[in-house]
C-alpha cells in the first residue's frame, strides 16, 4: 500500500544555484549524488520522514538517451519547478499489480539507484503512471534501509524550522473529475471538495499517512489560478510544517527574500507562501505556530 508522500522533486536548471536559493529559504541542502545512466544529479534536504529533492540535468546527451522523464529538459527550459510527487510503497510489486487490476496504466517495476558524493550507492525500485494515466506521480519502494539513506545526508535541524511535509497540491481544470482518476489509481475513496482559502481553490485532499495530496481547481485569482494559467495542469506547491513561522520568515528576510504574504487556511491556521520567482519555479508554503 501507499504509506505517505516520500518526497517532492523540484527540477532546476543549475543544481548549485538551486541549492543556494533553497538555502536562502532556510532548507539545509546537501549534495545527493548522481543517477547512473540517467544523466541527472540531485541535492536533498531531509526531514523527519520525507525530503525535498532538487533535480538537474548533469549530462544532456545521457539524459536524452535515457527512457526516464523524456520531458524533463523542456520542463526546465520553461522555468522548472515542482515536477513529480513521489509516493512511498511498502510493497511496490503488489501495488502495481493491484493498479493494473483496476485498469490503471502503470509501468513495470524497475530498479533505481543514486551514487552519493561519498561513494555509497542507494537503491530503490520504482514505477510510473503510463501514457493512458499521465499523472505527475512516481511510486517508490526503498531497498536501502532508512538509517543508511539518512546517514549519507544528515537530517539535521533546518534554519526555517521545517520538520515535515504537510501537503502537496496539483492544479487541474476540474478537481472532481481528476480526483476520480486519482482515487482509482490510489485505491482510495474520492474525497469531498473543500475550500482552500490560501490557494483560492476547491480541493479534494487524499490523506496518505500523515501527508496530504491535494487535487485543486481555482475558484478565484490566486496561486493555483496563476499556476494553471502559466504552466497548465500539474503540481505547483509543497506545504511544509515548521516549528516557528516568525523565525522562518526572519531567516528568509535576512537572506534577501521579500516579506512573505500570509493567509489563513480553512483550518484557521496562518500560512505563508514563497512565490516561484524565489523558489526555483515552485510555490513553497509554510504552516505552524508563530
């Protein structure tokens, strides 16, 4: 079964510049390593149970020749941003078989790996939706134990106080219709629509363990409407829980970011949002106590 959102992938044109920008946001980015045979490399910021991955093309020829993510170069050329939401499975072969029994087009399970700067090889299995279900998801089952994975890039405290992913958002023209597709893929009940008052959208939120996958449709001008107009349907925001909103905001202002706009969620909590110009093409939100 799918247990949680494992991580989000943010595609950037230059890895070092992307790391520098996310460090300004208060994320303690660390070089992750290279993906053999795929032509990409990454950087990561680890939290309690999930992480951010910044992904860039290391070798354009190798990346073009690889079968994985043929549209990555075009996506980066168009500005980059939140590319993929990765869901963690505790038994990927069983999950893929179950998806196929529900009529979902999904790839075979294949091996993946990353070689860290220290020379360690981390391994996993993954699958992706097929052409008939072109969803911005990837499904992963880690083979390297969590303790080993976390040792290669220490999960320390981040200056912005972030300790976990709260929710991700995918914008679509019709949230109810898209949520029906996601419900079939995930084998979960279709959630009722609720009002998202910060992103100004109707949203169906699938709860995957402690993390939420939001499928949203704008009802008024706001971040979701801007993302849909500029880039079309797809993932656009990751929302993180922090130990202190004010401390996070101070860090970012001290490192050259403009004051962040704040809004009130439908839960009554305050949230603040970094715009794509300051987050490598993605919206990055923060929620938590003052």
